[in-house]
C-alpha cells in the first residue's frame, strides 16, 4: 500500500553500530520508502574506536533525506523519530559545539578508571543506576576523558548520539530517559541526575538536559536543516532494543521481548520503578535495569551471544545458506537428549570466540544439539533472574533472523511459552516511526 500523493509521512531512524536504517510510513502505518547507510568508525591501531559526532549526524540526516526523496511525490514529512545505540555520546559546550569525540559504546577506555573507584561507590553505582560498573557506560568514558585532562566546561551538557542528531535538527538540548539510563549518571529511583557520579567528573545536575519521553516532540526542524525535513516534529525514540520491542509489538505492561540477533537480548517490561535492592540483585546476575521508552515502566535487559555461537557452529558445519542452516537446525527438538560427546561453550569476557570440544565421533546433529543446549542454558539463566524480580510475563514476542529458524524458535518457545514471532522487518526503525507519528 502506498501513501497518496501529498499525504503526510513520518520517518523512523535506527542509528546502529554497523549501519543506520530508516523507514518512512504513511499515517496508516504502511511503509512508503526505506534507506540505509554504513556507520563509519575510526579504528586506531590501539583498538580505540571513535568518530567525530557530526559525521554520524550527517549520515543520519542523509538517510532522512533519502527517505523523503524516495517517498511518493509530494509527501510531506511531519514527524521524525530517532532510535539507536545508547552509551555513545559527546559533551556539547554552551555554544552548541561538541568538544569530545563520540567513543563507541563497546570501546574499553575507562575500564581501569572505573575499576579504581572505591568499592562502596561501585556497589552504590549498580544499585542507583541499574548498570554494571563496566566500560560500556558513558560514565566510564567520561572518567577516561577526565584522566586525559578533560574538564567539563561551564554550561556544557552530555548528549547521547541520538540526542545530538535531534539537536542538529532542532537546536534544542534534551535527554531521553532510556538513553540517560545507560549513562551511569541517572538515579533510577528519582529519575533525576545522580550527583554521586556527576561530582566525580566535575559536573553538576545541569550536565544532563531535561528529560523528554519518547513520543514527545522536543521541537520542530529548523530552517537551517535540509528543506525536505523542515517543520517536522522531532522525538528521540530511545535505546534501540527497547524501541525494537515497540516496533515488534511488545507494548504491554508485562511483556517479554527477545531480539534474536548476534547478541540475543532479552527485554522484560515492568510497569513500575524497581527498588535499589532489586536493581543490585539484577546487576549481580548479569542484567541491567533502567527507564523504558514506555511511560512509567522499567526495562530489564539481559544479553547472551547466542546468535554468535549458533552462527559459528553452522559455519563450521559448512551451512552458510539459509536452506543449509534449516536442514541442520530445524529437525532439532527441545526434548532431545543432550549429547555427551560434544561440548559447546565460550571463554569468559564476551570475546568473539566459541569453543567446541568433541570427545568421540560426532555428527552435525550432535554438534548442533550441543550448541542449542548451551545457548538455551544461558537464556534460561537470564529468564530466571528476571522472573525472580518481575514475576510471570503476559505476552512474549521474538524478532530477528534467528527466530526464523524453526528449530531455534522451538527451543526459545520451550523456555518462553506462548512466544510469537514478529513479522516486522526493521522493528527499530519502525518503532521510531511510530513514536514520530505520536510526536506529530
């Protein structure tokens, strides 16, 4: 279905680690155009990964312009929603200029500085912020910048990469709660800046701009922006996994969402704010908890490398096409006995390695069964930790490539009864577009 000529459209952008994807929808929810581009990081010999933030913003604006250009003639952009990666951001000075690079969320700079902080602070950090004291959070990057001589300028703010793109469009500084939750600077109980972390980087509460929820317009696109986008309402839709869940249809107060990619992410929506003790327990079991993109809700997040493991195993078995993968994966049943001659595992520390130990002669079916046993054990542990805090879920929805393999789906449905698979191809961009329609 195409929008009629001259009809209003909304744009949804998903700014990812490897690519920026976008969809344009008419106001009935039908896709009228799509566009994408590569996310271009600078990778140093040391392994440091970063880029100038305006490079990312320019790429996102290019995708938006392509969506508008390829939409039906005469379409008018009335709303823009921006979702994507969470922890990457920049310090923006009082004049609106970025004064730090955009460091990739997975860059390990700041790990040593964070680990050197007092043990009582680190324990409080997890309870207050809902995050593990690891390099991925924005606070760790800010500690590293401080160790290199950075001082927070007067009047400066922290903007996540998506918030900076919105700033480029509107000239307005605003923070979205699910993204602020990944900084390590937000007190989850108060839903306000946490001075315990801010004072350690020489900042005060004004360093985090006012919180504006997903679906609420922070302003309209200014005259200096590309012509096709001018006047559109802009909303920061938030953290990609959470927006994915909305795009896939997991929008209930107690819904469970499984994003089945290389990293397999389990997201549980809880219609309340957790206590500090509950957050500390979740972090201790390998999960995180922060504000959801859904109003008044908490998002509990846990992740495994299930997709990586299954992909490596299938590649080793020579199954690279979808048909070959299905021939190995689909015959497997959850009730099958665990093989005793094959062991699949990963070394600690979230490396890119997968270990396969074969004790005796083993068939491809044995290797696959061992891989499924391993990844389902990992998922079951996350689900148990979530259940202990949140109780039973209402609905369960999966999205992503691995959910399209019947054997993998059956294994997940065995752990998550009633699991359905979303048919939305790009749930992150689609969810961002839904929030854009709300803002418009």
